C-alpha cells in the first residue's frame, strides 16, 4: 500500500483475524496497491540495487530478523516466504497452502505446496520445516526468533506436505508470529548442519534469488533462482544489496539514481521523498520505537530510575532533534482508530517529578548513572545524543553513550549485557507481538520485567473471544506499562521503502519486510 504525504501521519486500525486461517491468497498473490512508480505489466530482466539499514552477521535464518530494519529483505530473497499478509492484516499464502486451527489455536496444521524444492534441487518438505522450527527454539542456536518458535510444544511431519503443530498454550493468531519472524524462512537442513562458515559461503534456500558473492561491510550479489516456485517471478535477474546507515546518504543515493530502492526508517526521508515525487511505501502500525530499560540489574532494577527517565524526556524536543518534527509520538499504545485504544498516556513529561525521583535515588547513596548502547545509524545516534543532552539539564544523573554495531545488537538481545537499548514493538494486530515483547517468560522481552498482572493481561488478551474482553485486558496492560515503565516509547515506527520512479512492485509485508521477488525496473 502506497501512502502519500497526507497519510504518513495516520496509524491504521488494529486488525482482527479469524481463528480459522484458511487460504486467503493464491500463487503469486500480493497486495501492491496503487503505485506512483512504474506502471503496466512487470518487465523481466535487469538488475535491482537495494540499500538496506544494516549488514547481516550471518545468512543463517536464525541470525536474521524479519523486519525492515533487520535485513528482512535478505531472508526473503534467499529463502522465500511461507506466508505474508496484506495491508489489512489478511494472511496470504505463498510456499504454504494453508495454516489452520480448528481448536482456537491449541494446534495448527501447516500445508505446503506440493513439489517445492531448494535451490540445489532437493525437496523442501514438512521435515525441513520441522527441522528449522525445532532449531529456532533451541536455546543453543541463540535465534533472534526463539521467542516465537518457543510457543510451539511439538511438531510432527504427517506427510511430505503436512506439519502438525501443538502449542504450549493456545495462540489463535500464531500465523502472525510465523510471518513476522525467521520462522517464515526455511533453509536446507543438510546445508545448515555444515556449520555457519560453510552455510554463509553457500546458503541453500528456496527463495527467488541465490547468493553469488558476499563481501561483508560492502555488497551482497544475488542472482535469479531458476527453481523458484512462483514463475515468472522474480522479475529481476540480479540483486545488489548494500547497507547505508546514514539516512541522508541513503535518500540522496536514490534521488541521484545510484540505487533503485532503499529500505527506510526515517520520517524525514519519507517527507523529503514525498516532496521529490518518489514512490514510498509505509506499513501503518500501532506501538513504536522505545528505549528498553534493563530491569534485570542496577540501575534500572529500581522502578524510580525508570520512572525518572520517562518523566524527564521531552518528546516534542526529541522529535524536533531527531525527525525535524516529522515523527509521530506514541502517546498511547494503540491509536484512536483501534478498538483497543485507551486514553491513559504511557508517559508524561514532568521535570519536577523526574528531579525528585533522581534526588531520592542519590539520597540512597548512588546517583543514577547508566550506559546508552546505540547503533551507528543516523536515527540511533540522534536519539542517544538528544536524550543525553536532555538529561544533562538534571542533577544526579550521568549518561554515557556506547556505540555498538548492528551485529552486536543481536548478541545483546541474548546476553542482556546492557543498561539501555533502542528497540521496538510495532504491529498491525497486537497479538502476538505484545506478548513476545512484554511477557515475563518471553525470550524477546528485552527489559526483563516479569510482572504477574501484566503477564495475566497478555494471556487474557491472547485467548479472548470478544473485542470487549480483549480491550479490558489491554487496558490493564497499558496501566502496568505506565506504572512500571520497563520501556519508554519515543516515536511511531516508519517501516517503509523508497524507490525511483521506474521501479514497480514495491511491496512489503508484516513488519516492513520487503519482497524482492515483486520488484521490477522499467528502462
């Protein structure tokens, strides 16, 4: 769905899916919507040049995040997708034919398309899916998507195309967890068993492209997979992927024709691209970008420290400094258009309260001091520096910025060796994204907060059979988040992409994951 300037400021309503997830889309079905880019029938051939927001540390699906900011396009290119979703949240099937539950999410049946093969010609069957999913939930794998995979108690390959899934607890909307995580990507089990180094040199998937070469911190060259299941896609013969961390450089490269597409995260760039007449694609969402405050250790095991940070930050000042005023605040967890909206703010700027809390902590013998671990992207650097500057106007608080690489960020999500990190929880439907972000038992819970009332609200919302019951549960969740402050929401996310005018098929799904098989270039 292409969203133009007047619509960049709108957050979509949260969507509710049915409990029985039947096939909503056929082979090659997509939801590109209107486009101000190339028009007409897709043109086959040529090269696409894509700028990404980070370099992957490995091509193993376990090390890739399935979102706009975490090289989702790489996973989609090499491994394809089991399923995607439309802008309205409808499940659309690709390598999977269906993903159904008849018992409100206690069990599921995944049906694969017949005849699927990996790029080396070996079959992609139910056993391959089982191997990948079991591997993701193994703590030894340290997978980014372990939280999503760990919702499964067991899997059974019934036949070549059928996988039976039994859940730990019912998760009616589990399809959303699959398509927004690396569970959506199935790699060759024999190739994975050879180890990371061998796999990175020759990753075997069933995606639209295969790896030709990869020079770390430089470029990844991909070529068309002749065995891709959804002919005549991909339309492009070749892809070049290159990371561009600086937002100005990223947009300027597209404007000057040095790249065809840029995966984007910056509201300023979206505003400038719109003014320049470039096609843009934005996934509307609730939630947003936040500061994760590590409650597992000092200083943020003290709720007063967390509350002081939330009260001290002036969000309008941060928006001006980071996004030139074009960013959108997260006053409440859900937009006013959502059936789960609550007027209760997640945080309120109150300098007097912030200083009082900081003074109380200092009076106990140790003034607040912490390290802000920030990735070297334009947004990350600006957020860290602005918060450091804002807090410098208070007494009894010291902030040190530590710049980390994006690859190190993935490791910190497992080791939890940090004080403050920038992360996100954005969604179309809040389930299961909010559960994986905030439940005390979730491996993806960066803050580490384990609050019984908060946990219960998430479980109730997950299994609720009516919007009223679900809203009541999410009201409790928002109250606990505001009181306990495990995170501080900063701005709505901008899961997006920008292209030149001669590019067609600018399509994303889930959390802004770009689909390279849809791209084509009109010469």
